C-alpha cells in the first residue's frame, strides 16, 4: 500500500480501542473530497490492547516505547515520496495524551518527529487516581520535563510543538475539566466554550462528537502548507489557527478567509440609515435588495456608554465598523472610510438560525473621535435581523450570592428587565470555591411574540469553560453555576465570574438566583471523593488503636462500633494532621529531607487552591459515616451468610445428642491448622501471579474465618443458655417431691435415688462459691452430722459440675443433700482457664473484624492490579511490574501468624508503644495518602508488622506489677479453697 498524505497517529487511552479513530478519519476524508484539496490525511492508530492505563501505571512506559517505534515505522512508509513528511501529528485520547507527552523523555527520541499534539480529555495536572507508585512517578517525570523545557530559551526546548488540550465539561464524570488544563498548552479549552460546539461531552463521546470532530479536522486542514503539502513549520501560524477555531472564531470555517482588514472604504451609492433610538430592531423577513448601512450616533451621554448588537442570520464576516461621518451624499450623512470592528464578533449558541454578537464601548470609541458605528447589511434574499441596545453601565450588576443554607428560596436579581433590553451582565464576586454551586433562573414574563430566543452564558476569566443555556418558549432550564477549574493562586486579576444575558427584545425577563445544594454536594464528590479512602483507613487505624487500649486496660477488645465511637473522634487527629503537614511541608525541612520524604498531599491541595477551612472535617465526617455503614454491612453479612444459625444448631445437636464426633467436626477441627496452609498458599500466589490476587483470596478466607468464629460464639451461647434452663428445671422438679419425716427415711430415699450428673460452666464459679458459703453458715447454726453421714451424702451427691441435684427436707426430719464445699486448686485453675479462653474469643472476633476491614481497604485499592493481571493472563501468568507485591507479601506473612492463635493477648507489655505507632500511622495516612493512594498499602502493612511483632515477642516478657498489668488482681479469687468441717 502506498501512502502519500499527511500522517496522523491516534493514541487511545484507558481501556480504549484503536477503532475510536474512525470518526476523525471519516470526517477528514469527506472534507478532502468535498473541498477538493490537493492533500489528504493518513490516519494511523495504535492498538494498546485496551490496557487500564489510568488505573495501572506499570503499562505507561511500555506504551510510550511502542508508540516511539510506531512513529519510525510510519515515516518509513513515506521514504519514496517526493514530499515526504518529517513529522507526525499526534492525537491522544485520555491517557493517550500523557503517552504522547512522555515520548520526549525517551533518550533516543528525535523531538522534530512531532510538531502537533492534540489531547482529548487528558488529565494533565495529576492522575485521577494515583493507585500505584508507577503512575505517580510517570506523571512527576513528564510534567517536570515539560515545565522545564517548554520555554524557548532552553537548549532542548519544546517550543516547536503546538499543543492543544480539550476538556469534556461537566458531563465527563471520569476526568474533571480542571485536570485537563495545563500551563504548557498553547490552547486550553473545554468543549462547552469551543465555538460552534457549545456542548459538554462525556469521556468517550469526545472522540466521536460530530461538532467537536469537525472543529479538530478544520484546524488540521488549516495548518497545512499548500506548497509542501505538509504541516506548516511556522509555529506562530499553527497557534493562530488553533486559537481561531477553538477559542475565538469570528468568521467562516476557514482561517485563511477569516482575515478582517483593519481599514475599510464605504460606497456612497448605498442606503444609509441613521436611527436615533437607544433600543431598536432592524428586521427584514425577505432580506434586502440593496446594500444597507445602519448608522448609530455616538453621544456624550451616560446612557450612551455601551452598545450591544445581536445579528441574526448574517453571513458576512465584516459587518460592524466605526467611522467619522463628515460627508454628505444626497443630503444624507455618510462615511468615506472607517475601521473594522468585526474582529470583536462572537458566535452565540442557537437552536435555530445563525447568531452573532458584538459588545462595544461607545465611550471609548468617542474618545478616539469616532462619530458613528456602522452596521452593514449586504444584499440577500434571506431573513436578516439586528437587535440594537444602547445602555449605560447600570446594566452591569454585582450579584450578592445567596447562603448555602437558603437553597429553598430564590434571591431576586432582577424583578423585570427594561423594555427592549438585549444585554445584561451579572458579576459574581466571591464565586471561587469548589463547593459553591448556584442556579440562575431566567424566566420570560411578558412576550410580544411567540417564538423567542435568549442565551445565558457563564464566563470564567481564568479558564475557558463557558457554560450556556437557552431560554425559549419551550425551554426554561436554569443555568447551573459551578466551577470546573479553581482560581489559580498566581492569577492576580480582580476579575470575577460573569454571567452574560443576551435577551430577546420582544420579551421582559425576571432573573433570580438560588443556592444549589445537590450541585454543591456533587461538586464536593467530584473533587474530593478519591480522598475518602485514605480517611477511611485512618479511621480504621484509630479504631484498632482503641481496641488495643481496652485490651490493655480490661483484658478484652470492645466491639468495632463501640471502638469507632470512642477512639475515632475528629479532634483526636485532625489538629495533629494540620500541624504535621505544615512542619513537613516547610521549605527548610523539605530541603533537608527531600530525598526521603515527598511533599505532603495537603500542601499540594493548597498549591492547587483545592483546600478550604472545613475540608478535612467534611471528609472525615463522611468517611466516619462510611466506616460505620461498612462495619454494619459486614456484620450483617457475617450473621446471615451461610445459614450460620442452621449450621450452629446441627453441630450442637450432633455432639449433645449422639455424644460422638461426626465427620463435619473432624473437618472443623482441621480449621485450626488451616490458616498456616492458607497463608503459605497466599504467599505462593503472590510470588507466582499477582499480589492483589492473593489479597482478594485472602479477603475471602478472612471473611469465612470470621463467620466460623461467630458460629462458635453462637454455639457456646446457646449451650450455656440450654444448660441454665435444664438446671432450673431439675431444681424445680426436686423441690416438688414429698419431703421425708425422719433422717432414716431420708437416708433410705437417698440410697435409692440416682445422682444427676451435669457439666460445669464458667458462669457457675461464682454461684458455687456463694452456695458453699451459704451451706457453711447453715451448718454452723445446726448440729453437725456424723462423719459417716457426711461421707454418705458426699458419695450420693457427687457431681461433675456446679449444678447440684438435691431434695430439700426439714432439719428435724433430714438434711439437705449438699455439694462438697471444698474446691481444689486445680479445679479453680481449670475454670479460670476456661473463662480466660472465652475472653480471648470475644477479643479475637472484634480484633479480627477491624483487621478484616483494613485488609478489605487495601484490597480495594489494588483491585486494578487484578484486572490488569486477568486481562494479560494469556500472555504472562505473572504481573510485571506488580505494585501490590510487597504489601501483599507482608500482610500474608503477618496474618499467617495472627490467624494461628487467639490474638490479641492480654497481660502483655508495650501495648502503649503499639497504640502510639498506630496513631502516628493514622496521621501519616492523612498527610501523605489523600492524593497518593498508593501509600495506603505500605502504611497498613507497617501497622500489622508492628502488631505482629508485639504479639509474638512481647508475650515473652512476663508482667511483674499490677501497674503494668491491671488484670493481676482479678486473675484469681481472694479465696480458692474452703476447709471442710
């Protein structure tokens, strides 16, 4: 195949297809055929296997290298051409734009291979989600290089590159338009501000939006040198072309024909009309047969300060001028020459017919000695209309923005506009923050004709992100006022956001503004929702710290929600975070620690003007609610998963009724050895495939382990309750039997009666002690039985536990069968050990639940690694590079130990050091991880390394004093033995 055109290379973005270039290529081919141009464009596209390059930065360098080879291969196709190209136009969608910019960092890359770069919805400032360190380092290197080499005074400069960046607007929920703005671009614009486009595009629509594709194709055709039939080497000319088509189009579709001559000469044999009214409409439904000049006189009158003209259905590119009317022809005042003001023209969004608009300062023209403004209408058979409005500066209104809490009411800006008014300008001072959002209602009240058309436009002086809304007889939508790009700290001008109203002169309008609560919440979510994960992890670390504190003080871990409410209060951490960020971001400190510590994320937010007073509290409160809801959902999942109650009942009945171990019990008993095998399997999975995959499998096992622990609790609770009921029933049956009258009868009955044997539980230890004390007091009040009787009763009433069977008799007819009042030291130790194991079990559940949520948070952050591994599994079983490898390896090893026993353990030293470590890690999470989410994994891994080391090695240290171990005095009862009488 022979190629003879101008090469254009399309680079798809995150999960993008090479087929997305078809819209650009087809429109370009159609324009070539329709315009009969002597050149055409050859569109190439790279197939990047639809990689998740926005979520996994490990593929960016490989994509950059591949595109580099593609450039050389494309140029090799033109080696035999007479006018062979020396450069390739690059069009990058989404992350494809960052790949295009990264080409210049290649050591062997020839910078002259690329002269034009167009990026569509590319996040230039920072990644949307910095989930791994590879994407963070790639962005840092690319942006640093472009900032340093974009200036023309550098030796290896990039000043020869024409660079245009186009954002998608509010419909693009994946990449907000503020991230597409970069100081290195020659053109920064949002699609809503591009002339003839005026629509917001979603993330994918930007490559096939017809209006936007047409603008891009027209720009490419206009930068071609007709002599060489290749892209022009004149950088200034290319920049003017892109500026014309994407920012300030004043005339036709071709830049070469859009030149406005500064000086013009008028024909005296035309119609000259002078209208002295301040507001009037020139309307010709059937057009004009003779060229007509409409004259507007300049007066020294405050009411004649500004001029607004709306031209409807005017095709002439030169149509408005200023002149000195010092001549007469046929007794009519006229001008011989003048200056052209048509370069002030702006195209207006319109539902029907073409609309142009010009806004002039008559007072400034008057100071230049001009006497008239001329509007020229050339002969046409089409309808033409001019709406003229001369007014004072009182039409510029500063609007007092409503409070956020007053979203239910509307503040009046204009009760009713003036008669035949065409233009109003509303200034919004103080509208600079992300959370600010308002609704501007422009409602027609009195209209003299049915079809009417008005346009309201929000203009941001520091960013090209205009937003428009039409007001017609059928459309009355409010104009949503919200910022996509915040006011930069380097922006020194005092200009504020403005809303321009171009109204229909046949109608009167009322204008009201109200606070948009839902839009404000949407803005906060749009800008700050990625930062919630780091706040969630910090809250979980504080919750775990509170559980360890209660373990140190009481010997038990409290429940997750109790620890969340007690240990994760905002004032525990937010002041320390603010102070720590200031200290770590101090310039002197950064110079000393630059190789070791990066710039805190909070300082980055302040540099981007994204921080405000209550931001940290807002994020913390939202993350706190998310943690509470997440904990509640996980508890419900544990309770209702796998028919827990049904499994518990079967296991209990199987052991209680049959008295034998079933096959299922052997399997359940094997779970005590399963965690070690699972941990070994997870480590092997990490080394052989992907660390994130082992995290996902480990999360599933962790959940099953929590379900098993919960089942054991329910089983023990059900067993204790049933034993208590049976004991009470036995006592009631014994009290209802007839009482004997003599001791001999009592002995006779006791010899025939079978002893009831029951097992003891931990809850009966205190009851046994009280019962023994009561029996001792009774024996001191009555005669002591002979030794033989005592021995006989002991033999008859011997029990295995603490629940006794007795038949009550009167003192003069017999004595009650009593349990021996003496307990050996070994019995007390067994009961205390059982009680201690129960306490361990509850602590294990609560501790494991919080640890599971932390594991789940890290797994969520590394899910993209699993997606990339699964996507490329057929090429390579192991993910390379793997940003989750170290985190997964550390967590699997630590939990391989923690899953083995009942952790955390009481009666251990150095709990306070662990608590301090978790607190410091929570602070570092909010300092270094709100934007750099890849720091969450190492922080959580560090936390569990500290906990594991403490639980393993601190247990070797024996507690010696009650001050170090407050549980010492509660370990044994005050009296463990009672002497028998």
